[in-house]
């Protein structure tokens, strides 16, 4: 008989509880509804002063970056605690693109590629990301490869990039772009471009979720040095695959926070709203719907933190993809469900601009399509389990 699987202890350490509480209090004060709406209306989509405090004063950008690379060297569980609170407050910032996409790809490229080039590239950028001095992003698709048409041709000791990458998070303003492209032999290459060299353009796109900006990045014969190639071939495929899974987990943590806030906003509203001479929270049907929201939030939180704990302990590529797909499915479904219920249970004001449920609904809908929707995640799970 097989041994029983080892149980995961989800209890937080004193340090992790402090990270969660500091993030909760800080974001409740500086990313409230008024601050989110102001950021949405701004030109760049976030408060640069708040971003400086997050990156340079609080040191959150380096929380999951190794100490050797200028970070704090904490586990990804600590990162998940931050992300949950950010999702709860709809934080408008380059944090997700910089840390969960850009920094993660640099870390994974150095981990899977034994060559000195990937490690040198990571070492040149990660300390600046950890200190909050450099923003970054990654053009990351759903993993099917169907949308990757960009090409990289060897030229003048480096490469010439041509093509377009759409829906790049914070792509209009990120200082470091990490772009995948096909090499002449069909292999995958990953390229790091700092700034906006000649031939590169960025175009902001209208997005359903105004709390998170996306852009189209296009390149026409953009010349980059050979050192700009972070990884290529199998190493690039592995690094991108692991980054996609870890970014999916990060998004799932955000979605849990968003779902929790939908529940909290709804419970507070139904406790005040009166109908037929009593609060609607006293109606059995309303209680049932709130209870269903809570069940989904807690199930998603368990799936997400279980996956984060497992990832922190070390997982191979297949196991990481499976755990991330399961967590994404639970979290995405829970967030969409809770956002819909929040609008319904807020009644006539639920979809008005002045109330916040519609902001969470738009974040839930837009996020559910990132890196592959729930149907694609279930397909990953089925493939892993059934072959």
C-alpha cells in the first residue's frame, strides 16, 4: 500500500503574517477606491509615487528574488500573500508585469540554462528590479504558440527582430521588454530589450479592465546584440513554460484576493440594505448566495496556497504546470462567480459607475483569459492525468 501523502501546513510563520498584515494595511490606505479610480484616469495607469514607495521603500519587488541578486530571498508563498492583498485592492502598478513576469523569466532562464549568458543577463537586470529601479514585462501567450509570429534573424553579430506582440501587460511604459521570437531554424528565442530602440514601437490598447494597462509592441528590423538573447532552443521553451505556470499562480493569488473583496463588499452591503422593513441579509436566499461565495473563495485559496507551497518545495515542469492549472481554474472561476454575485446582490446600484463591483467584474473577466482561459487549464489537467 502506498504511503499517505504528506499534509501541507498552511499556517503562516510570524514573518509571513507580518508581510500579509503590512500589505493589508498599506494597500487599504493607499489603494482604496478613490486611488484606484485616479490611477485609471491617469496617463500611465498608475501612481508613480506609490510605485516608488512599493519598490524602493517597502522592497516588495525583491521579495522572491535571491539575496545574491539583490533581493530578500523569501519564498513564493510570501509573494502570494502580497499578491492576494494587491488583488483585493485592485492595485494599479507595474508590479505584476515586473516581478511576476519579467523577473520570473530571468530567474527561470538562469535556472534552466547552464550557460553563462543567461546567468549574466539575469545578474545584470535582477538587482535593478529588486531595488525598484527597473520596470519590466514579458510578452506571454497562452502556451499554444498560435499567436507567436515574431522572427529573429542573425545579423551583424546579433539579431534583427521583426513582428508584433499584442496584449503585453504594461507594455507601453515598461523599461525592459522580454520578447519571444522564432529563430530561422524554428527554435524559440527569448530577447531582452531595454528602452525603445529604433524600429520598436509601443501602442496602448483599450482594455476591458482599466485597472491594468496593456499594449501592442511591434518591431521592424530592430537590431539587438547577441547578449540580448536570454535563452534559446529547449532552454527557452522550458523557461517560458515554467514562467507561464508561475505567472498563472501569481494571477490566481490576485484572483483570490479579488474574490474575497467581492464577498466582503457584498456582506457589508446586504447588512445595510433594507427591503420590506428588514435588512436583506436576513433573507435565506441571500444568505445562501453569500455562503456559496465564501465556499468558493476558501476552496480557491486552499488550491492556490497548496500550489505555492508545493512550488516553493521544488516541482518538475509537469507537476508545476498541473498544480498551476488546477489553482488557476479554482481561482478564476471563484473570482468570476463572486464578481457576478456581488453585482446581483448589490441590486440596482451593482453595475453603476459609483460602486466598485463592476471594477472587480471587469478585472475578473479580463484575468480569466490571461495565459489561457479555464477551459485550456482543464485541458492541461486532463492531459497531465489522462495522457
